[in-house]
C-alpha cells in the first residue's frame, strides 16, 4: 500500500469519525434542550395543578375562570406527555401559563393575592386588551366586553390569538371565541362582531379588516419580538402547526388562516 493511499484512507477515516462525533454531540445537545424544556413546562404545570386543586370559585366569574384553568391544566398535561420536540414542550408550557393567568383572574375577583408575576403569553402581545365596557347586539344576542369581572361578564380571556385572529384580554358576557377555539374556523359574522365590539377602543390595535386578514397594527412588532424570543429558545417555527388541537386548543391555534 502506497503512502499516498494510506494517507487518503486515514483522512477519510478521520472525517468519518469527526462526523459521527459531531452528530453525537448534536444529538446530546438536542436531548439536553428537550429535557430542559420538558422540565420547565412541568414546573409551570405543577404550579397550575396545585392552584386548580386548592382554589374554588366563589361566584360565577371566579368559578368559570377556575374551570378554564382546569381545562388548560388537562391540556398541558396531555401536551407534555406527547412532547418529543422542544417546540412541543414549549407549547405545553404556554398552556400551563395560560391556565395560571385564569387562576390570577379568579384570585383577583376573590380578593386573594395574585402571587408572583407571570410571563406574558406570546398572543397577549398581539391581541391587546379591553379598556372600556361595551355592549352590542349581534345575530340576536347581546354581547358585553369589559375590563372588569361582573355578574354580566363572567367569562375571562387572558388575551391571545385564536385560529389566527385576536381575542383581546378582558371579561365577556359569553365566550364568543369558543367555537373558533375548538374548530379552528371563524364564522362569517365574526368580522362584524369584532368591529362592533372593539372599533375605536384604545388598547385594541386590530381593525375589522385586520381581524379578517389575521393581523393588525401591532402585529409586526409583536411577531418580531416573539420570533426573537422563540429563536433564542430553540423554536424552529414548525411547532405552531396545531399538533395538539385534540388537547383543547389554546393560544397556539394561530396556524389556521381561513378566508371569510
């Protein structure tokens, strides 16, 4: 065997070894990141679970908020049990955080301390919030939105994107977003509902046209901030494909983009 051939074989063997070693290191890093994401999600899920088990509502609004928190606890548990990627584990974390926002709303109504401040949900940055009480008639139904809980507005939403459209944080007479949350589709009349309920309201950046298109004035800034956060944490964008819809929807159902 010539020296040249021997050197070529050694070079090939070295390259193969380096490639295998690099692949092994990447796999170990991915597994470590997934373990960290799962642990972080479980921390919030456990915190939510303890709140759900120990707090009961004292009126219609707090009872409904705790029921919604319980639903998010169930969804988060389902999501984390199926999570095989960092993105999926982070979705479970977001579901748990959403549930904790419901808990904080219930605690506020009942005069209990809110506890440590919660991280903002990604959708909250984009959807805005109800800043005034407003009542409309829509398709034969009366719908009221308010920044405060009352007997008339017992349904809380922490703010976020539902099936690609914004639902501002606030208290409502009925959960007008519920059908879209579970089906991934908005009805034909939803644009008019949104326009009537939120047109000109400070704190809500979306117009009826923006609602129909699935974006608003604050979309670009909010999306850019979210992308920076997610890129830093290892999101690859593929996690927002609605893969956990069977677990109850949530703030990451924004992958749908249906035309009206």
